C-alpha cells in the first residue's frame, strides 16, 4: 500500500522558448515522485472513471482514464501544487482554490480533442496545469498542444515538469499510438471573469 507522504515544495522555472508568453514550465518533481503518484492512482483503481462525452459514444471528443485524488486524503500533494501555482502565476490571476486534481492515463488510441479548460460549465478555472509523470520514451503520440493565435505549441515531455497556462487557451492531446502516457492535471480556480 502506498503511503500518502508529504510532498515538500521545490522547483524552479525553466525557460521554454517555444512557450514564451503562452505557458510557464516548472521542474518540480523527481522521477521517483512521479512513480509514486502513478502508484497512488493505481491504489485508487476502484474509483476511476473513463471520461467520455455523454453525447459521443464513439469517443471522438475525448478518451482517457481518470483517477481522482482528494485533498483530504493527500493534503501534502495539495500544498505542493499550491506552491507551484503561486510561483508560476505570471498572469497574476486572482485564484483561491485548487478544486480538482486528476491523474490521467492515456492508453493506445486515447486522446482529447481541441477545447478550452475554461467554459460556461467551468467558469471559475483560471490556470491549467499538466505535470508529466511518464518518461517520454514510454509512449508515442500523446502530445499536449496549446493553440495560441495561429501557432500550435507542444508542451515539454520531461518527466517531473509541470506546464501551466491560462485556462482559456485552447488545447488538445494527440492520440497515443503506442505505450501509455501518465500525467497529473489540476486547475486553480477563482471568481468568474466579468
């Protein structure tokens, strides 16, 4: 059984030229900590759900296995993520809470079509974060792509790196063609935009 240990805050901003002005990249977790997060997700195996749009039975919009972690069970992880959001909020968005933390498992064929994390259904989302948990040579495809203006930007796949962007930036995940990709997704939320 994996223990819910306290994840100590650390990390540094990493310069990613292709994402300058679009997203911030932070080196925050060791490969061992990433393995531990995957183990925490697998320990929650009985509570996972497969996310598929209700009106899309052929999974053409989104296909991924979601493991939801709770603040009550993993408070140290929440503290660590809060530190990452606070240190990487170059947009100076006002936010107050991390509402949802999910570990995502993309298997062969899984993907996410282009959409925004902020919408009328999720109007409080301010900052989106994806933390890479897999080594990049463990899978093919599965690129997280941020679309800013007329440019598509693929986020770094370095294990332990978190990429943060404004939740209104369109993004998608290309289909996995081989292997599995694991990542952690979280959102900092605040008052809706006016």
